[in-house]
């Protein structure tokens, strides 16, 4: 095949990944998804929210003799309306993998992991961690959790560790995806409050996707966009020609990290044209004057020069945003995973505020969530914020939580936790000696991976609690605790639009694996603090405790009585407070209340009820390309069939057929030609931190001087540069300097 034909073929395949996902969504059976084993006749069906992404689709899981044999997409759930992406259709497959952790494993003196009983595992857990704490202080043990376990487990973990075990510092992998959105919302709106409902995808006139590729990363959300009957303008801001960019009406293929300048330029032009909603600004915001003053240093021409987008095109976009049409902004990791992500997210929030595009159908500055329960983690992981979005440093907050939980207030630490990278830095300095990883694979997913592995050597004891004994992190653990996975336990997730949805146990966990909830109960017993958690005797009991803890907070869902109500209501969005819904407490939610957005009344969560304009001068890329490392490495999701470190998606025969097995990099025709690269040739990619060999995929999806590597292959994080947003402390995965050569 000639190079030109090859490129055409690759482009077709790239386009097709979006189209393929669409077809998989619409005709799953044609791809072998959702097959009913011939011997299985389902005799019951249970609704359960999918355990992968933050879309929060509901799946109908079909049971035979009480165990799941198959599933289909729930047609009556307001999120997915009968659709599911390949990962959802294959959600049961990872449960049957042969490398499931089925018994605790403890590393012996010979360095080998050996099967032990739960009693031995618990004795080791307690004696090692208590030993470390008595020698080095309580803060010498820490934990890193996840956005993948149910909210009840997340809250139990954070409470057990901090109130029961005396741990001070714990964080989770939501730091790697949503911390920036959290911080941006808190500063701008006064609380972590994504304002939208998915109906807004269908009701916008202009949708602006920034650093987001919903065609493959959130395919069901993209299907909701496709249902929009308003002939919307779809604008994609992305340095890469992604599947979504190809399907958009406008692609602004910006120079990497010029996005903040771009949005300030657009804001400056909107002010210049007088297209702001002055009455909304006056009534509902603070510091607009300061923002206008700040914008004097920015202009459309400057934005055009730095982003590489024609000024006339930017002028058209500015006029569109200020036109009075329904405009919505949507972002994901291209924004969150940036060294200036908080200000970048807020540059979109500013645009929404100044044009009055918030609180109305089809509007909003909307962060799309990564993991299935990132929102549950944000509210109840008890890591960097106290339960319910409270503050560890606030005396009243601690007293209130202690009263509701019936525990002594002295059990609650009065200091903020360190964030993920600060915890690892503390390990590196020798201050943290014991680490507990729960349902996360840091040895693959953490930025600048080789440093994580070096740091691990400084730990006295590493515990990994996971479904599989084969993850990169479990392989280097001292103790592996076998956990049940999605489908093997009950609880709730909260999705991107704040919808609390039920997750159900539809299979028994293999061997001696226990639900994370029961592992925490066991640890509480062996640690000697079970009394503090005597009311946490089931996931649903824990859910009711959390509902009480939410009362009076913006996330108040105190009118939800339990799982049956969630199931009968198609999930319930927070807020759902008793103060407003007391009459219907326990009853299915009224149809008109099933799609709700925040701020319809213009009241934000700061004490004066107003939103704030937040802004700051853009900064240079932390590791810009130079003579030695002249190419920018971009990273992101590869296909709709891959999830994060592929711990689960690699277990499905069907999904494995839908994505490339080996790591690859997309490279432009110009760069490939300069290197003399043939299609599918081998490419060496080197950064100051590592060297990897990958397959070259020659495509016009990336611009010359840039390459793209998917995050799912562990080679990618051998290269990434450890920079962090100063406010959210989220890693900046998306751009670093590399050099490339032909192997
Ligand atoms: Fe699951 Fe997300 Fe796919 Fe829906 S879009 S089926 S929630 S992975």
C-alpha cells in the first residue's frame, strides 16, 4: 500500500472510530455485544448504573438464578435512553477474568507474594501500619483511592482512615481528572457545582467543546448532541483533529496551551462589541469591572497570533457567543489536566457569566466528569474536603459531622490533607512510610511513572486493594487485598449532571474477594475502632448517613430515602432536599423534576449569592519544545473501547478487537517524511524522563511538530512531565517536550 493510500486508510479508520462507536451504540448485537448465552434464560432483571465513565448510563442486567448472564441498555433511564457504549455492553466480561484477586496475598521474606487468610492479611495490615504510626506519627500512613468505587464505600474509607485510624493525609485518583473543575467551581460559584443537565446537549444553539472528545470518550453524551433539533453550531477547540473535531461544524485547531489566551481574546472582543448581558452581570456577579480592566491587555489579534486561528474566525465566534443564542461550554481533560487548568476552566465560566449563559436551557459552563463516581468522590471521599463538601479546618463543620456520625469531634483531623503529588513527595522525603492504594493503578497512571516506582522503594509497607492481582501496582505491593468489582456490590454513583444512580450486586465475587465495604468493616474490627462505625452496617445504611450529612449543604439530597426510590425515579439529581421535597420523600421523583439545572434563580453559593469573575495572566508551557526536544507530546483517550490503564477493558475479547494492541503515536505526514518513516514503522520517542518505542501512525490529525499518544499504554507516562495546576494540584498530562527518531 502506498503512503498516500495508507494515510487515507488511517484517516478513514480514525473517522470510523467515531462512526463505529455510533454504530456500536445503535446496533450492538451486530458486533457481538449483548449476546445471551444460549443456555441462559434470564429470569429477573435489575437496573444498575455502569461502572466506567461519568456519563452514568443505566444497564438492565439480566439474571439467571440470581446471577448476571447478560445485560442491555436501559430504555427508560433519562441519561442514556436505551443506549450504551462498547464498555457498557461488555461490563460483565471483566468479572470473569482469570487474573481476579481471589485471596489475600502477602509478600514474604523471600520477596514472593503468597496466599494468606483474611485473618493473616488483617494482622499484617494492622501491625505494619500501627507500627509505622507509633514510630513516625499518625501522618506517616496515607491512602490513595479512586472514583471507581461506590459512594458509600468511598465515604467509609475516608471516615475509617481519618476518624478511625488517625490518618491525616489521603487523596484519590479524582485528583488526576476532576480536581481542576472542583476548584474552578468552588472559586467561581462558591461550591463544587456542575450546573447542567444532559437535556442541555439537546437544547443548545451553540455547543463549545474544549479539550473534550465526546465522540469516543463520552459517546452517549455525543448521542445526546446528535438528538439536538436546533441545528446547532458545534465548535471544537483542540490542538488535535479528534473524532469530535471531524464531526463538528467548526474546529479551532489551536497551538497547544494557547487556550487561555484564546478565551481572554474572545472575552475582550465580546466586551468591545458590547455583547454582554449587563443586567445579569449587575444582579448576579462580582468583580466584572476588574475583569474588564484585566482584559485590556488581551485582544483578538493577540489571541489569533498565539493560537494560530485566523482573527476573522475568532471574531465570528465572539459574535456567536455574544449573540443571545443559547450557548453552552463543555470541557474535560484537555482543560482539567493543565498547569493552568483552573483559570482556563474559569475563562469559560467567565464567558458564560458575562453573556448570561447560565441557569437556562442549553447553556452553562459544564465540566464533563471522567470516572463513574468522580462526583461522589468529590463530595464524600473525606480526603481534601470534609464529608459533604465541608472544611476540615472549620470548627463548626467538624462539630456538625461529629454530631451526625455520633463520634467524638477529636477524632476528626483539623487540617487539610496533602494532595496526591504532595503525598508522593512526602514519601520521597521519608515522611510517609505506609501507603494504601484502593482501586487505582498509580504505577501506570501517575505522571512521570518512573519516579513513582523509585518512590515506592522508600515505603516500608504498600497495600493494594484491587479486583486483580495483576495490575502494575498490585505486582509491587507488600499486601494485596482482593476486592469485589462493579456488579458484585451495592451502592450509588453520582454522574456528571449530579444524578445519584443505583449500582446493584448482580454476581458473587470470586473466591474470598470481599466488597470494599466489607473490607473496611473488617479493618475497623481488627484496628479496634469498629464502635465508631457501628451504624455503617450495610451500604444502604451508609447511604442514609450520607443523606443526613448532605442536609443543609448545596448537595442536599436528604429527601432521598433509599435505593428503591432512586431506582423508581431514574436516578435523582442533587439537590433534592427535604426542605423542598418533604411531601415526596421516599416517593418516585415527579417527571418534571427529573431534569434539573442549577442557578435558574441566579443565586450562587458564595455568601452574597453572587458568582465571581476569576482571571490571571497566562503562563508559558512548563516544558516548552526546544532544540534538544523539539516536539510537543499530546496525550488523551484512544478509543471508546479503552478505559484508563485497561485494567478492565483488556479483559474483554470483544473490546480487545476494537483497539490497537500495541502502543502507538500519531505523527504528521511532514514529520514522518522528514524522518523517512514508513507507515506502521517504528518510532522512538524520548523525553528528559524516558525513552519508548511505539508504532508510528501517520495522520493529519496532529500538526507538524506534535505527536499524540493515548494514555492507556503505560509507555505514555514514562514520558510525561510532572507539572501541576497551582490551585487544583492536578497533574498537567497533556503537553511536554520530546524528540522523535526512526528506530
Ligand atoms: Fe458506561 Fe460511559 Fe459507556 Fe455509558 S458511556 S455505557 S457510562 S462507559
